[in-house]
C-alpha cells in the first residue's frame, strides 16, 4: 500500500497542500495524511502516518523538506520505517529521479544525503569552536555564567526561610546538586559570600 504525507508550514498555504495531495494521489497513494503545521511544531499527522504504515508499505512524500526538519530527523524517520519494513519514496529530488529506499540506489542516495548532512554539521561545529576560541583569545567571549552562581542569593535566602534544597531547586529551575554546592559555600570553584 502507498501511504502519503503532506505538510505545509502555515494555514495560509492551502494551494501547496492541495498540490502535494494531487502529486501523492497521482503516485498511487491510497491513504494520505496531511497537516498545516511548522516543521518545528509537534506533527501529529506525521506521527499518525508513521504509526499507520505496515510491513511492505511505501511511505511517500513530495519533497524531503515536507517530511524532515534536518538530516538527523530524516535519518530517524527512515530508521523507524526500516524497522517496520516500510520503504520511503520522495517524489521530487531537485530534478533527479525520485528517491526510493526500497532500492539499492535509493539507499545509496540516502546514505550520501546523510553523509553530506553530517559533514555540514561537523563543519559548522568546527567553525563555531574556532570562533569561540578566537573570541576567548581576544577577551570578547566569557561564556555563560553558571546558573547557580547567578541564583546564589536566592538559594541562600530560600534556605534561610527553611525551604528544603529539593524544593529550592524546583522553584529556581536548577539542579539539586547546584543548590548543595551553593549551600556548601562554593559554585564552580568560587566561594559564595554568605
């Protein structure tokens, strides 16, 4: 069975969703799940579609960006589909043949997409580390001040009011260990003035 999924980012994109539906129907989808929601929001219909598919089915989308937020998200979805023995078909791959993970070529294309995505992520992180290092050398980057240090006065005040360390941590949204460090008189190696 061919199961389709269509998504647009906003409620205003009715035509885009209708276009995806036409393409999915033309490709032979018998069941289509659709939603109008940002890719970063909870995608209930995507979850329903992934739950619906069964062994031997093909899961179809018109484009990768309609399905996944990132390469990591895509690989997680594909891994879930593989555990269910369901192939993924992407109908439009920037002018190339559709991607179908049910074929050796499709799996190769997905592996290449995953490798490129991973390389991009590693390059971005490397640049970020280099930028932070340069900013530190120039004295422009101090990093984030530890939360417990910023909240030390509140911790000590609450403790003085008889509040338990666990409750202090909950109220202030910090870890219990941080509360105990402040109460012991230290945060990250520095003494706290009581």
